C-alpha cells in the first residue's frame, strides 16, 4: 500500500473496544496505560498495539485523522483521557452516520496538505460505513477492522510489508 500519506480511523470497535463511546458518562479515569473507565465504571480499552502503531505512523510522517459518528465532546474527552488526542492531525466527530459527508471535510483538509484521496486509508469496523466511504470516494482505500485487518500491527504490516 505505497503512497499512504493519511490514515483515517473510526473510534468505536476500531481504535478501542467499546461499542459506543457516546453512551459513556465522563469524567474518565485512567485504569492503565491503554484503558480508561467512565464515571459508572464502563471500561474503554485501546486495541492492542494501537498507541505504538499510531506513534510509528507519525514517526514515518503519516498524517492521522479521526472520522467518527459520535458525540464530539465525549469522544474528544476519551481521546484526551487516553493521551491520544495530540497524535491526530484532524478530528472529525459528528453525531450522524454520514461518513461520506465527513470524508468530504477530511479530503478538503487533506488537499490543502498536498494529500489526495488515493493517498488515504480509512479503517472502520462497520461494513456499512466502509461501503458509504468507498461509494462516495472510490480512490480512498478502505479497510474493515475485524475483516481486512485484525490488529493495528496488521495495519502497519500492510503499509510497510517486510522486505524479503
């Protein structure tokens, strides 16, 4: 997958294991390096290797984005509590399922940075969201978490396959 300049990630069941961060009730408290709990004790745990892979992508000059159907304030607070917010170059979190429209905003931002749709990879667990983005923006390379990749290490391996 050469020429990747931007990785856009969904949050729920992609970056973390929780199915709906908007249903949680801040404030969050840190449980360990890769987990937080909301005020009722609901646990939100990062996917294994997510933090390390995001840091590695940044080190390699890849821009990172969040594209998520959620409550903005709650999701950003969770990203902040997990100490991840500063890794993302752009955060698009909106309370509707129209990721195709969110991608319009993302790609407008990306073009200003010299990144074209063909340079973007989008990772989401929801097949409907992946399909919406694929139909609206066919040049964007879409991957489904739990189907095309099963871990963040898999994502890194797709981007940087071992040279034999």
